[in-house]
C-alpha cells in the first residue's frame, strides 16, 4: 500500500472511530444479539441509475436483491459486510460497497478519453437502529483506481400503513478530490485528444433524499421499491463531462422474507 493510500486509510478510520465512539457514548439502546439464522428479504430486482456523464445512457439491470442478515454477515442492497464489535445500538462493521461509478468512453462524444473503472470502496461503518429511526455512518477507501475516500451519513425512518411500510431517507456523501477527479476530471493528455478543456475536480459534497417502500403480498412475499435523488455540487457539475445537476436511481423487486 502506498504512503498516500495509507494516510487516507488512517484519516478515514480515525474519523470513523471518533464518530462511533460518540455514538456508543450517547445511544443507550441495546445491541441486537447475533443470531445464526437467515432473516430479511432475498429475491431479485430491476435497478436503474441515471447517468450524469455526457452521452452515456441510463443503466438498467436485473440483479439479486438482498436485505438480510445471517450471523455476523449482512447485505443491505448495495452494501455488504461483517459485524465486528458491538457499538451503541448496532455494531462496528467492516463494509464493502457495490459501486456503479465506472463508465466506458465508447461513444463519439467521449472519444479521446480513457475508461473510468468502477470503484471498489472498502471501509468501516455502523448502522444504529434506535426508537427514532436508523442512523448509518460509513467511511470507505477506494481500493480500485482512484484511491480516494468516500464518507457518508444517512438517516432512515419507518412509517407503517397496514401492509405497506414507507421509509423516508436523507443523507449526505463526501468524495475526496482524488475520488471525484478520477470520474469527473479531464487530464491534459485527454484534453488534447478529446478537445474538452482540462479540468481538475475538487472534493464533492452531495446531499440525498429518497423514499423506500415494502408492500406485503402475502405473509412472506414482499414487493420492494426505492427511489433516491442526489444533488451534485459545483465541483462535479463544472466538469465538461457532466451534463446533469442531479442523479436519480432506484429499483423495484420481489423478495421472500425470512423471519
């Protein structure tokens, strides 16, 4: 591991450690015991993510849907991991993110640019499930091409209406300059080859609002839905590669609920 990546890791782990310590000191709820029994939703879904990159079409894919726990292992749609140590009303977790950041420069509008590889975010986090809702903190380092960092915090509430459960959510995400510049920047060499102005993206702060829903068809079969919108800041939208100021993503799926 290079010196720069090592320092990124130390910074992120240190920041996450402070946040987790504060949560542990302030949240009084009891951690749910580890149970080696499959619980949660397992099925399939159709996912859609609107691209913000010039000339790139939206990405739609049919993939497994998992929001489930088995012992210390868990999957939460695009985040998978291992529960390590009890913290507050949750656990200190080792986490990995299934990312969709990458894109290929295979259109005429992107001629002269290099492909951007999909990120491989690895890090630590926690999910604190309290009487006021669920609070999540995650700190990642991209083990892929950018070697940048990704920090995020989110909140999820629950509203039950018979067989329908609604989950309003809000959050904020910070990408380091190294992370953001890999996807939104244009190097001098790419500028000469493509005709786009050279651009060096700084760190980005991206707020998010969303709504998830579960509808019980039977005692065990559930329809799962989610829609989220992220608002990009000027460090991203000033890039000549970016054509939108917001990004929508969501899914619709069918799953079996293990209890």
